[in-house]
């Protein structure tokens, strides 16, 4: 180990002693200078007053000088001890920070550093604890994402590999229905990869300035989104009603369009019951609220927050059958969070209403 590395590894102890030595020199110099100045001044004043013989004057000076050095040495010793103790207490959090950093370097997540003061060192400990917590949370999210990805990709890949091997061995004969099923599985994988790319993009955008946002009439944007689904709803004989008020919002146009398209697609995809799909947009106080509602299966209350998590699905078998990936609503939440709005769902009997808000300013 190099000398530089050894010094760095022993930083707290070395720093404490260097700081104490520096303080000793400064304090000792100040006390000695002030003591000698006091000694000379006292001797001068006594001599100027007169009344003392030369021998007694010299005796007075010697006695004063001895007591002065006793006081100087005592003051330096006590001051240095007090400074050493206070400095050691002051840099104790720094030692804890260094030990925690060593643990973090080894891949472990250390316990929070104790915050013992409200000064800059205490603030450093607070920020370090927050950093460790954030890193730990990010690691948990990463592990969950890897686990979810492996789970989501395993089923379609297993199906594809199984059918392709059977076709290769001649165990089964290909037909149009089988090729269509294989194509749908490959399409589902493609869609999931595209959605993961969108999530990655919005995760990055979250930490950047909003360079692509601009003023958009939200009513026109909603009308454009609805127009793309009218033919599909007519073919499925699904009614549609639109009631949106005009309002100019400063938004990321493609992102909001993606959310509306996703909610409309879900409303059509999981349509179950009677009645049409309703799209409502209105200004409420300081936000503009957009709602997409339609008949569908009831969503239990304890599930309503989870459906906006990545890869979360209410009915796994049904979602796989219909091609759901559990990413669409997660993307919507990322976009809305970036805009500073809120998103949620209301489920009453057989009507599900997905809503989100956008700030007016």
C-alpha cells in the first residue's frame, strides 16, 4: 500500500492529531506572547511606582515570571485537552461516514449514520443517509425489474421454442392458426420491448429539463386521439360520447397523447358489459382533469394503486391471453408524474373510470 493510501485510510486519526497540533501551536503562541506582554507590563508598572529595593524588585520579577509560566503551561495543556476532546467529538460522524463508505464499496448497505449535530457535518450525515437509502431503493427496483422481466419473457419464449422445436422435429404440422399464434407471441415480445424503451426514456426525461413541452389545446388533442379509435369502436358496436372543454396547457404533446391512447385502447380491449365509452375533459380549480370510463370488470379497492406499477396485472392469465404486458399504465404514471399531475382509477360496479390531472400553469 502506498504512503498516500495509508494516509487516506487513517484520515480521521491523522486529521485529528494534525488539527490538535496546529491548535496547540496557535494557542501556545498566543498565550506565550500575551503572558510575556503581561509580565513586562507588570514589571514596568511596579518599577515605575517605586518603593521597592532593587533586590526585592528582582525577586518580584522572578516570582511573577515563574507563576506566569505555570499559568501558561496549565492554560496550554487544559486548552489542548479540551480542544482535542471537542474536535474528536466533532469529527466522529466523519469517521462513521468513512466506515459506511467502506461498507458501501464492498457492496453492503450500511446502517444510517447517527446525526449528532445540526451543523455542516450533521447536514453531510443527513444527505449521506438519504443517498444510501436512495441507492438501496434503486437496487431493490433493479432486482424487481430483472425478476419481472425474466418472468414476463419466459412464457412467450417457452411457447415459441416449444412450437418451433416440435415443427423442426416434425411432431406437429404447421397451419395458419398455429402461425398466427406464434406471430402474436412474437408481437407481444416486441411490444413489451418497445414499452420498456419508453419507460427508460421517461425515467431519463424525469431528471432533465422539459425541452419538448409546449402550449397545446387539450380539447383538440383529445379529439385527435378519439378519432383514431372511432372505426374500431364502430366495428365492435361500442358507443362513444365526448365532452371536453377547450383549454391551452403547457405539456409534452406526444406523452399526453400516448396516455389518452392507452386509456382508450384499454377501455376497448377490456370492454365487458353494456353502455358506451365516455371521455370527459374539464377544468377544475388549478388543474385540468381528463376521464375515460367504460364498462369492464370490477377492480377491487386494494388493487387500484398497484395497477400503475410496472408489470402488475389483475388477471395474469387473462392479460396474457389478450396481450397485456402490465406496462401501459406504468408508462402513463411516469409521464403524469413528470408533468406534476396525478393519475388514478375509480371502479363502481361494472364501470371503470381512469382519470388524470394536468396543472394549468
